[in-house]
């Protein structure tokens, strides 16, 4: 995904278990039973103000966008940001549930919006991520196509997802978080 960072040293040590009861309760709500809290979560929890703000904007609830569309946007955003950490988590936990094929996961990393693996609506999602990532803008032609395919509520959710997962990528890449043990490794181009 990215060869910009070659030093694997973690920059900030995560909080260690046993966690304070309030923090453990949050982890229990966020993580599936039997899965340890993510390094991203335990690292951000070192600074409660940042952790609280991060959780407040996380968009982890059921929103107006299907799981499949969410995951396409998240996977593409993480891939464009070179964030193997978060891409690998989402590929491991959500790809199968979202019905993403190995070909589509690969295309989320190194494909293009016009790849045949995507439906017309999914191509719009890839274009949205790419335009926002490349220019922080949405062209008029893309906006018109999005408005014809999605509600305003969905479009705003999609834009928020792209922005939030840029933040996730900045944290994961900036902190040099190691891959989670269960994570899927991104395909090599």
C-alpha cells in the first residue's frame, strides 16, 4: 500500500489491560466477544480527550448507507491513504458480511473506478473517494450522478466516512500501529 514508512517502531505505547471499568465497558461495546481491543483504540485511549472526540465522530452505528457501500468507501479510503492497518481490519471483519469478493478487495487497493468488478453505484463510490482524496472536492458531474443514485442523507454520510477514515489513517500511519493479529494483508500491486 505504502512504502513511505519502513520503520516498524510503534511511537506511542497503548494502555495495558486490565483497563479501568469505564474504558473496558467502551471496548466491550466496540469489539466482538473474545476479540481484544484494537491497538488504535488502546493507543488513542492514552489521551482521553482525543479518544472521546474520536469515538464521538466514529460513524460506527447503522447509518443510511448499506454495509456493502460503507465497506467499499472505507476500504478504498484506507487504501488511498496507504493505511494497511485499517484496511486489514475491515477486510477481515466486514468483507465477507458485505459480500466483497477477493477481486473487489484487490480493486479497492489498486483498481480504478471503471473496473468491471463494480456496479454503476459502486463506481460512483470509488470516484467519490478518489476525488475527495485527490482534491478535497466533488466535481459537478460526480455530484449530479451521486444525487441521482443516493439520497442527500446518504451522500453526506459517504463524505463523512471518507473524512473520518482519513483521520483513522492519519492516526494509524502516524503512530505506526502494527497490524492486528487477525488482519488481512493488503494485496501487492
